[in-house]
């Protein structure tokens, strides 16, 4: 990944579908001086995403696309806004091969499991059901194969006897908020 030159931050879009706690956390991180990125656009596939509130709160441009035959429009918007990097954060749609190719090596995602274990949904349920000793989260590059791109950073979290999928999700999410900024720093430094 290109090194940071001067003080210019890399224009970044965050794609969300839900609560947006990672989005909020990335926005806060982007505002600190050492952050290599600025958040200039928030894209959601639904107007129901609670995280859209952070667009208003932090005065960041937002756009809602239903992601059915709209990728060309999204690409045009990204170009117009000079977006060079994309963070997926709780984004529930699968991007097409063509879209990913246009941003090759420039899209990253956070996934609530120790990839390659538990790709896809219901990761915490699976970890509890399988009596795993550890759960975790992973930040990885996005490729055409779901949750399979090169791993940037991973954090392991102990599962205790008292954990259920809800408590585990809370514990993992807390670590996600540390891991995502750390992964972004790792990429650009
Ligand atoms: C996170 O656990 C993320 O790893 C997963 O969806 C959840 C999104 O949470 N992909 P939030 O919307 O960032 O609060």
C-alpha cells in the first residue's frame, strides 16, 4: 500500500448496513493527527441503518444505494468524491468481482471471527456451539471470495464458561474497535 506523503489523508468511504459502532469508531480515529485516512463518504444499502446517524453527527456525506444494479452509480460517486480506500464495517451486501477489481487491494473488511474459521454469518453462535476456547475478530482485504482475502490483523479473545453468543458478541465488538484502526495504521505505515 502507498506510503503517506505529507499531511494529506487518504479519502476513504465506509460501507455499512447496521448499527455503525465500527463506523463511529473509525470516524473518531480518522480525526486524530496520525490517522492516514479521512472519512469523506458513508454508503449504506439501507436507509434503516442506524449508523447513518453518524453522517449527520460528524457532517459526512452519506448515500444510500440498494446495491441491486447500482454498482456503476456507486463507482461514479466514489470517483466524484475522489475516494481511494474503502472500509466495510458491518456491510451485509456482497460486492461484485467487477467492483472489487476497480478497487483492487483498496477495500478492507472486519469480520467477527478468527478467519479462516467461520466465514459468513452467525460466527458467535458457531463458536459457542462448537465449544471453542477462543473467538476473535479479523481485518482482511476484500477479494471476490467471501471473507477470504489476505489477513491484515487478528485479535484472539478467550471464551469463558459463562459466555453465550450475546456476551461474546459484545466482547468481540469491543476488540473490533481497537483492531480496525490498528489495521489501518498497519496498512499505511
Ligand atoms: C461487527 O461485529 C462486524 O464485525 C460485523 O458486523 C458487526 C457490525 O457492527 N461484520 P457495527 O454495525 O459496526 O456496530
